[in-house]
C-alpha cells in the first residue's frame, strides 16, 4: 500500500503545482478526491517515524501510542482507497409512487416526501419539486423532485426500493392494521451523457399545471410532458413558471432516466458478481417497513431496527443513512 500511496502523493503534488500556475478548474475535482488520502498518508508516515524513535529510545507509552495511530490510520486509508462510485457527488432525482394500498398508499407517499424534504433541508441540501400529482385527501399519486447538494447521491442512493407501511388508516372503523407500499426511485442526475436524444424520438405535450385545492395552478400551458418514443419513457415537469424552464428540466430528467435505463445491463452484470450487503437497489426489492402501532422502523437489508418512528418521519433519518453507508463500506472491504 505504501508504494501506491507514494504515487498518489506525487500526483497530488503535481496537481498542486498545476493549480498554482492557474489551471484550477481542470484539477479541482481530483484535488478534492486526493486530499483526504494524502493527509491520512502524511499522518501514517509521522506515526511510523514516532514508532521508530520510541523503539530506539525504549519509550513504551510513546511506542503504543504510535502503534495505535498506525493501526487506525491504516484502516482509514483502506476505506479512503476503496473504488468510488463516480456518481456519488451528483445531485439526485427522486421519484415516489404509491404501489399497493390505494388512498392509504398515497398518504404514505406524501409522508415519505415530507420525510426526505425535512432530512435534505437539515443537512443543507436544496429541494426542487419537479412534479407532484396530489390526491384530494392530501396524498401523493406521484412525485418527482431534485435534491441538490455535494454528495447527494452518496447519501440517498440506498433509499431506492419498496417501502412498506403498517398502520390503522383514519377511515378504518374496526381498528384493523392495513399494509400499503410505495416505491422510491433514486437516480443520480445526469452530468454528461454518452448518447444523443434525437428530436424525432420525442413527443412533447404542453398543458396547464394543476394541483389539488387549486395549489400551483397555472393559467397558461407551461407544464411539459415529454415521451421518449423508443423506450416509452414519460417525464413530466410543471414546477417552473415558464414553458422553457419546464422543458429544460424535463429534458434533464429524461437524460437522467435514460442514463439509468442504459446502465441497467451493466449494473445487472455487476450485481450478479457482487451483491452488496445493502442489496442491489432494485426498486422491486422491499427494503424497509414502517410499523406505526409499534413505532418501529426496520431496514430488512442490514437488520437495522429503531423505535423512534415519529422522529424518523420528521426527517431524523441520519442514523439509518449512516448505517447503510457503513454496511456497504464493510461489504466492499470484505470483498463481498
């Protein structure tokens, strides 16, 4: 590992020189990526020097301190040098849809939308609502929104899948627990696309934006629906106040969804050879249960259970996000 780290440090020094000469933007991303590795490597070298000095001088306490520092820094470097998902820094496009459960599933979809919005805001991320089809009773039939922030995909990518809720609906007179489900899709926003979308492959419709109870209603036909004819993929955007803005955002969402679509075969091949501890991220996979009568959340991929459901639904989901990231990291370190 020392040899590889030495090469990384040489590259880092070269980047620093080029940035000092004014070539900043070209190397900013690589500089940011290498900085924590080089800093940890410098600490490792210092600890190794301290260990050698302590051994020669017979300083047992200093020797143990340096030995402990070497062990911890080595483990830190193993994590830092794991292969990174190039999409981790991207913004995220999330889609939430009710699955089984009718009105109750739509109400749960609204609760999930609120949960993710509160969590994203709590960590300094920005939310842009792209499309939201609301039900008459306050539920959500479909929602698409963008989470903007450095590392958004890294934090939200494990939310993709089927979310199951168990609770007594307000309309239930006998007190029976109903089970409903929603699907959550998490896509890294496209930053560069290796394919071209031909205009002839698109069907573009305009219409008036609308919302339950008169919310977000437009008097002009500013909402956009784009259908990608070869795949049948449909994207809708109505949040912007102009047709141009909505078309630009709809095209970005379409590019993101098509990138995900075309990446599917490669991901399937990858998943066949290495299935991580937190699952494949397949949206058909049940990932979590929200049990309201018992106030319990269970993530089935990592056997994570918490009994703080009210706080969780108010956006306090950081613990489970960190647990999922840790489980994925441990799986990679184990070579799983």
